[in-house]
């Protein structure tokens, strides 16, 4: 879990993206870009939190729930977690 955690990039800076690509009526791409960055940041945060929780469960510092066990199995089998 820690090896995967080290490969996860930092969240995107939404404020910087909004300044560099301002949302304008004439350019809908900027709107879509900002929305997708927000969604991607949510995904990155969820992955990061899951890897931290899995690491704590493996170390015995947290309860290994069914969800974390399934995540561990999927990572071991190189499958996309559900």
C-alpha cells in the first residue's frame, strides 16, 4: 500500500487552474477542465485515504474490514478495485 501511495500525485491546484484558464461563456473547455480537475482531485483523495487505511489495517492499527480486504485482494491480483 505504501508503494502505491508514493506513486499517487498531489492534488491539482484548482485556484491556479481557474486563474490560468478562467471560466468564460465563449470557451466551454475551461469549464470542463475545472470540473474534471475537481473530480480527479476527489478520486486522488479517495485513493490516498484508502491506501492509508489499508496500510494501517495491515500494520494492525485499524480493523481490516471486508471492503479493505477486497481492496487488498484486488491490488494483489492486479485488478481494478470496485
